[in-house]
C-alpha cells in the first residue's frame, strides 16, 4: 500500500461496503456532484464490479482516477473531480 496516497487529504469519503452494482456507482455519482471542483473523494467498496465500473465512470465524466487499490476483497479508489 502506498503511504503517499494514504496521506493525501480527502474532501469526502464514500463507504459503499456491502453494496452491489449499480448502487456504488449511483452513490458515487451523487457524492461527486456535491464535491468542489478539484475535490478528492475516497471510495471504499466490496463489489468486484467496481474495478470495471469506477474507472469507466471516471473516463466517461472526465474525472481523474488518482489511485486504486485492492486487498482482501476491499477496493479503494481516489477520485479527483474535474476542474470546472
């Protein structure tokens, strides 16, 4: 696990543990909408489909997937909301 990403100050955390597709991405959509431009969101999920869905979400909506990690069935994502 990268210490540098863990030490980044996040603006919000979305805990989607225990939720299955499409709920994590639906919640992510709402959470990102509430973030300021350039804000950093940490997402915690347990649904393996988020490994496909969250990167696609970022590409489609032009947000930056700063980092992703997976360990013991938990998936972590750091997403920076697009500027403007």
